[in-house]
């Protein structure tokens, strides 16, 4: 009977989770936003938010993160933890994105209009 040590099992489990790996680089210490807050994606050469906003940090994700739901979820979770509401990428292939928050109360400003 073959025995596998605990570290090997943990490596196997973590490697099989398939969740996106992100590196967060906050520029400020802000309160996280609610888990159910919608996180917007803006691509600089397609559109920018119409509401006033500020950059609060950046996130680096793995290649192809937009094509995988688990990776998109991991980015959204990191954005919320930083206190952000959206990300801005230069292109859809970018691994590094800016995290922003809106300056107007969201209830009176729809960033997509």
C-alpha cells in the first residue's frame, strides 16, 4: 500500500482547485465591499466608466483569466477585498489590471451610462 504524506496531498488538492491566482497590490487600506457587489470590467480601448473614479491598486492575474469563470471570480473577490468596484484593463489579454472605486454613490451613478 502506497502512503502519501500530508504536504503532497495538500499540493495535489491546491493544484486541482482550478481557482484563479491573483496578486493584489493595494495603494490604500480601504474597507472591503460586500461579497455580492457587482464588479465591472472596463477595457480602455473599448470604454471607460462614465462616473468619476479613482485607482486604488492593481491586480495581476494568470494568463487567460477572462476565459475562465474561476479566475474571473478570483479577480472579483480580490477587487472587493481591496474596496474596489471595477477593473480597467488596457486590452482583454492583459494580466495586470487597475482596481478602481467610484467616487459618486453608486445609487446615483451608473458607470455604464
